[in-house]
């Protein structure tokens, strides 16, 4: 997988990096200090490697992402994405989780955005601070975690104002699909349906924006 940009280079775990292609010599000292294999080349080659994307003189060849399992769950605040399909939303949510210190994000195997170069770019290299856990069945995964003491809070348009709720303790925040929202089966399995109050006659919030508000708004 190829990812681009100086910020990602600085944030990535060096163990994930196969090789770095650079056109700016100021990166050489950093790469040599970190013992990262690199090749100096011109911007024409970098433009081809990045398919014209903005690369800031850095293209990084990394190993494909190894997804975690439910056995790797970490932390008392977990995010579950109910078929989020836009890689930009996934990348933004990963970045927000890293900022908050949330360690675990659950995604379903099917009909869901996966870890791609776009996700890596949007997350600004913060993927290494968060465990992305892939499951075959999201609802079953929630049941397993409920048995371990987690409460499930699903974000829905007509849910109870999150500011009026005590969300302390072990919890899972479910963010739904960009178009259809949280699935009915997950709603029925939720302990609480929560919402963000918005002005009347306004469309719903973008999934990653809603996630950001709730991640920082729900009390720990």
C-alpha cells in the first residue's frame, strides 16, 4: 500500500514501513536515524507513484493493515461503525479517536470501508494509535461485549439528547451508515438511543462530524 505526505511519515510506526521514496533531502537524516530504507528520486516519479495526489515529496510503501480481533479490545470506550462506507469518514473517525485516546474501533467485514491509502491519508498517520477490529457480524460482537459489561449507545436522529444522559462507565458508541443510519437489529440490541440536537428542517450531520461531537461530548 502506498501512502503520501510528511505528517504520515512522522506518525507511522517504522515497523509498518517497507520503503520510502523521497525527493527532498531534508528527510534523509530522519530516515537514516530511524533506519528506514529509502530511495531518492525526482518528483516526476513520485507523481506517478501517487497517481497525482499531493505527496509533499514523500511516498511511503507500507505493509497492508493487519486487522485486530475482539480479543484485542482495549479501553472502556469503544467505537463501532455500522457499515460506514466512505473512507474519508473512516479516516476522520480514526483521527478523532486518536485525539481522544480511544484505542478500539470495530468495523464489520462486509459493506464497510476498509483501511486504504485514502483512510491513511485522512487519518494523518494516526492509525497506529488505534486498533481497527474487523468482525463478521457486528451485532454478535456487540452481544459479546455487552456480556463483558459494556453498554451500547447508538447514535440516531430522534435519540435522547446525549447532553442529558449519564454515559459514564464502559460503553460502545455505534455510528451508523451514511445513508441508512444504524441498522434496525443494532438499534433493538442497543441499551440507549442517543442523538445530537440540531435545528429543525436541517439534514442530519455527516457521520464523522456526529462521531466527533459524541466522542468528545459523552462523559467518561
